[in-house]
């Protein structure tokens, strides 16, 4: 008799990445793709002069996080990206929290990435092609001042 998987634990399977939600401040927006949710610590190499070992030690330095890129389809009269980007005036911009949630089958968050003080740095409009049959997709790149990750 073949194993139908009914006796297997539900915690064994990794979560699929296609069911997610993005919230800008209080508004929920739909995106096709989110990338760049990374964080790293710079490496400081150090060796003091009287160390008998002729190699450096490595210590954690300043924490850096990359920009986050989000892609979504272009819709008629939807200018949210441009409206936010056009608020940049002489070193001032509306900074908002951005929350990206990976959802389970019931639509509940299982893993949550929160970007602090996010603001747009780049917008890429769709490419145009007379012989293409794809949907128009635009892209926004946002900078932020911190990334926190929480598992629900």
C-alpha cells in the first residue's frame, strides 16, 4: 500500500514563497515579486603586533542591509510609486514602515520582515515591445534603516 502522506507531520514541509503580503505603512499593496531581504555584518580584520600567531582575527563590524526591490503589474490610474517618489524634496522624504509577511494556507503571517524608515530610491518603468505579449511590470527599489525578522 502506498503512503498517502496523511501520517506525516505538517511541520516537515518548507513554506511555499508565493503567498505573501506587503504593507506600506497602513496600506496593503499587491506585488508580483519582492527581493533583497538581506542583512550582513561587515568584517573587521585585526591583528595586534605581539600576537604569536601570524594571522588576523575577524570581528563583526557595522551591520548593512541592502535595498529591497518590489515588482508589480502596471494598472490604469495607479501612481502610488510615483506619488511617493515625487515627495523627495532637498533631503526630505516621507519614510514609512514596510512589512512583508509570508502567509500560511489560512492567510496568517508565519514569517514577517519589517523595514524601518523605508523610502524609494529608484523606480523602473516597464519596457515596451510591439511584438511582446507580457503584462507591463514596474519596479521600485527602496532603501531602509533596519530590517527585523520575526517568526509567528
